[in-house]
């Protein structure tokens, strides 16, 4: 895939002027990221940032001997954005959750471009704000809402980031990401399937009724979207 094609769906790049986006893309390389690949570990220097095209990357934090998901990044943003805060190391594990293409830029180039471009800095600040919103929403959702609601929210967020009605998420992976038992995932997914909201077979999920899924979600999904949408106004 060409750099221009890989950049065509990334919302952060699309929010820049054509000239700025082209300049930034000239510093990037298109890369294929495979599900299961760890891009960076906590406490390790961030060597590259990634602008996802059609892949999705989970941000995970260790909780004892398991990893809890605290964020999900896709074509709406950027992985490695915390470099803009002047912190050279990652606070989270960056795990490719859905295979696909992204644009890779070295950390040195990213820092250099940030200093030169106020519009880029503004977009990165906005992206970091939406990440904070997402993490706050995840924390409150995990505390107060049902497993079913959390599963629905996770499916909606994934669909929005990969721009597809179909994606792979195994029950075991979902249980680990949501910090719940696999049996709970099976039960919640089964209720969604019986209501014809999703099709779920051997880890392959198809969203059948997006509107119905939104109606089945807790308040967290529209709340997160509204606050993100208002951030730059
Ligand atoms: Zn919730």
C-alpha cells in the first residue's frame, strides 16, 4: 500500500491541511502490522509512532500478572502520541489487536515536526484529550456497568476504529481485555446474538444491527463521542 493510500483514512492526518499532511507523510513509511505484535512495552523508549489506517492497537496496563485494556487506537488517531508530552518512554504496552496497515514515523522525526507545526501539535493535543476521555469512561464503565454493556461498548469502539462490520476478537481475548471470566463473555455475546445484533462464530464477529447495538449500549458510548466532538469547538 502506498503512503498516500495509508494516510487516506487516518482522521488525524485528514484534519491537517493537504500540504501539511503531505509533508508529514513524506517522513513516514507504510508498514503492515500483524495481530499479536507488541510495538512497545511500559518503561521502554518509544522508537516510532504509528498512524493506523485499518489496524487497531490496544493500550494495556499490567495488573498483577494480567494486562487490562485502558485504550484502543485506530484510524481516529495515533499510537505513541505521549511523546508530545515530552516523556520519551511508554506508559503502556502497545499490542496490535487487528492486523492492518499503518504509517510509521520515527520518534525523532515526530518530535521535530511537532516543533515546526502548530496545527499538528493542536491535533495531537486533541487526540490526547480524547484518550483521557476514553480512559475516564472506561474506568467508570468498568465500575458501574454490566458485562453486557461493556462488551457492547467494546464492539462499537472497535467498529468505529477499523471501519468494518467484521473483525476478529476471540472470547479469551475479550475476557482478558475486559478483565472478566470467559464464561461471562460467552453469556453476554450469546444474548446479543439471540437479539440478532451480532453474529459470532469462532472469534469472528459481524455487526448485524449497528443502531440496535447503540440502543443496547450504556450511556458511556454517546457520552464519549459527544465530548470528543466538542473538544475543538
Ligand atoms: Zn458504560
